C-alpha cells in the first residue's frame, strides 16, 4: 500500500536536541493504525529513544522497537484473520491467546524484550498481586499476550509466577512509565479515543465490555496529561475486535500522524513552545 507524505519539503534531516519517547495506547485491532503512524515516522526521519505500550500498543510497539520497517509490518498483515486473535466457539466465552503468541513468535526477529533495538516497556496487570507490571525484560510472546488479555474477552496469561491481564485495567496510556524513566518529551498515539461511550443494550456481555471501556477511558486521562503531543486517529467506525478495514486504519494512522508532524519535529528540535 503506497502512502506519500503530505508535504515533501518537510521531509529532511534535523538536529535532535531532546530524548523523545513514544507511547501507544490499547485499542484492540484498531492498533493496525499504528503501522500507518510508523510509516509517517519513517518518511519524516523521526527516531524515538524509547517506546511504551499497553495491550495493542505493546504488540505494535514491539514491532517498532525491533527495527522492522513499514513494508515489513504491512506484509505481516497478509493472511491475518479474526480467528487468529479470538477463536472461542461460544462468542460469550473468553478465548485463549495462543494464536497471538504464535504470531508473535513467527514474525518477531527476536524472542526477548532485552534483544529489541529500542528500549521498550510493556504494561500488564498481575491478578495474583493486583499490581501493574512494567516489563522491560522477558519473553516477548508471553508479555505481549498478557498485556493484550482484555478481561472477559481473553483468558489471562500465565507467565512465571504471575497471571497477566490487559494493562489497560490500570493504565491504558502509559506515559507515566516513560516519565519515570527520565525521557524529556512524550508523543502519544491513542488509537481508541472514543473509548468510554455508553450503551443502551440490555445484553450482559455488551454491558460488561462497555464497563471495561469506561474504566479504561478514566485511567487514560493521566496518560494524556503527561503527554506533550497526543495523536488521535479517527477510528470510531472500526470495531476494536475485528480486523475488517485494516488498510483504512493504516491510512488513517498515517494521516493523523502527518497532521501532527510539524509539532513533533519542533518537539525533537526544542522549538515547540509549551
């Protein structure tokens, strides 16, 4: 899929003055939009010093941190089906994440977090301790699957002595993780800006999922406050558990990121006035 920068003249090398990190929110399959954002970063010579992600953000963030380029990531989307992520024969029962773990093992050039090219942090929650866990080392397939294990949709992931579920339970936009690590500025992409919308449905499963969305919307507020730039692709028309429209999601991620590119470049060069 061919994408072109909105402004060819803006694509040039610039002198970087600050340590800038990238934060990626959760959002299910809307995370395909991150591939378009990464293409925009390539086109404009943007190189981040670290990346943190929750749920879908941890998955696509790991691809970015591994050094894979846009074309490689886009090719990886070929042949991916809904059942690769959710395969429960009964729609109201949560699915295991073995399929996602297998995909990660197949497509990632490395198997452990500490082998990634860019410092990377994945956020999950351990049900045993009740604590939010920030992984900067460990087995990629297990950690990412645990970070993506939305309660009620996917089964928790056992890893070491932990029982992991989606990091969005406590921290859906983990900008604080990057602040605590000492990075100067943070660019956040929120691929699910409309999370927290209510529902008129009387269906118990729908009500439960809506409740989870409202919870994640509230714990996303602090992450946005701690971010210097927030990119919000318009992805409301896409379902967060379906891959239909992934090409359009990628295009929208690209568009939304290019729109913010003048601010992002100023952030890197120290010229953005706060």
